[in-house]
């Protein structure tokens, strides 16, 4: 099921991954939008519904923050789809998830 509301743009940067503040590994982005990011599958298997923290190397347009929480939406060969749950635009609109 497609969850994207915004078009993702291709971008390749290394990101850190954590759970509850504890590092669990790293990955590389494939694409990004205000609502989520596609990453290469990290060495540690991520499961659908799992909550992770992403540490971007710098703010990347259209995402103004470096550290974000995200939920794993899907996993397929070569791609893990994450949806941001700490999106500052949702907070401003009163739709925080």
C-alpha cells in the first residue's frame, strides 16, 4: 500500500540508525521527501511497524531537521521504506502522529 503524499527525490547519503537512543547501525538513503525516506537495507534487519531514529549528516531539502523518528512501512529487496513520525510540518498543522 502506498503511503506517500509527496514525491521523493533521489539522494545518496550515509545515515545513522538508532532505537531508543542506542545506535543500531547505518545505511544509505535512496530517496527522500518531507514524509519519508527510502534506505538500503541495513545489516540489522528492520521489521514493518518498528520505530527507529534516523540521523542525517545535515538537513536535506525538503527535510529541515537532521534527527527524525520514523516507522518502517515496508521492506523489499534493496529497499526499506520509512515514514517520518516527527515531521515538523505535521506538528504545525496539529496533525502530529
